[in-house]
C-alpha cells in the first residue's frame, strides 16, 4: 500500500499524470527478501518481498532492492516513493531462461492506479529487461536441436543430426492485421543449399488465408498450397489446393455445427483418384487400408465430453 513519505510531498501532480516524478525524486524502499517453501504442506513455493513506504530513503546510497535465487530461478524487485506520494514497484523474474516483469503503482491513499509511461521507464532503469536474446530449443518434427532468438521477428539455428544438415528458421508476427510468417532453409555440412520453404497465415474475425511454398536444392519450386476459409456462427466454408510435384489436390468444403456435440461436413474433391486394386493373391491377414476416392464426401461427427 502506498503511503506519504516522511517528507512533505512537493509535487501537486496526480499519480496518473504523464509528467511523473523524475529520477532524482524517486526514493527507493529498502526491501527484505525471504523464500516461501511449502513442498511438505501441499502449497507452492515462492519469494516474498517486504518493505514499508515510510522507510523510503532520501539518500540514494542507502537505498537497495531485493534479490533472491531459488531453484535455478532468479528474482529481483524494486519499490519506491515518488515526489507526489505515489508508490511504484517492479518485480523481475527469470524462470526457465525466460524473463517475466510485473509493474504497478498505488497513489498516496493506497488505491491501485495505472503506471504512466514515465514511471515505467523509471522502473526499467532499476529492473532492466535482462531476457536472453538466444535460448536453447528442440523441434520434434523433425527432431533437431539448437538455439532461437526471443525477439519478433525471431531466428532459429538448428542441427539435424539424422540428415546431417543445418537448419535456419525465421518467424515473424504482425498483430494488426494478424499475420504470421515462417521461413526455413536447410544446408548440408559442406554449406550447400539443401532446400527450404516459406508459409504465412493471415486472419481476421471471420476469414483465414494460408499459403505455403517449397523449393528443392536447385531452387526449383517443388510444392505450393493455398487455403481460404470462412467461419461465422454455426457455419464454416473453405476452398484451396495443394500441389506436390505433378500431383494437384483441389478441395472445397462446407460445415454446419448446430451444437458442440455434432458437426456435418460436405466436401468436393475433384482430383480424387481411385486406388489401384489389391494384388490377386494376397495372403496377408491385414485388411487393406480404406481409401475414399469419391469426389463428393459427407462426414458426420459426434463429439463426446
């Protein structure tokens, strides 16, 4: 809870004003730190920071923040009182190589208020963003391991031991409109290009557009696809195509879902081809896999919860 500091506040600005107190009017609160260990009592473990705004120091040389490391996690907190009696604080945690920061403010009467941009910048000087730019990463499809950046756009560098290749991944997101992009390139150990591809997804409230393309080691287009879908209420519709080599698959579908437990879909697949008949003499006890080669398909789904 925020309380007035020992000295009489000199500012007349409100705590939510954009012209918050400058650095020299921020008086840090000495914080004590203690762990919370409840393994044997069924509760979560954690860190507790304690302090009192009445102890806000005027001499910055006497001020301090709280730091603690617990089970390979690192935590740091800073709290202080501004010139107008507002208390602001920040807590920074590093857990599993990821950086998490929480900030907040209280006015002189103890009421929570939003932080101004000036106050955020001020707290950021005491609790900087120390998130690692590169963190270890493992991709399971296929199984490769390496490092990826934590920025947007991000870059990943991996080693594919099964195929003896180096893999580079690029990802980027744009929030408005919501567009996600991905690109990858593979290189052999001798540095020669071994193939790559790119794809994107763009969405809004009802529409989704997808596209993808792949190239081989000679930079020739080996496959591409596109998909456009629409969803509103109980209805969904979509159409698209996928081409791989000389094979092309076009499709269109309409779905109706009157309840969460039932869904009916009608699909048109003009490029479906019948499966070759099985060998005349087949002594296998395993029946052949079913393949629906019809160009118009109906599918009813029932969901159980």
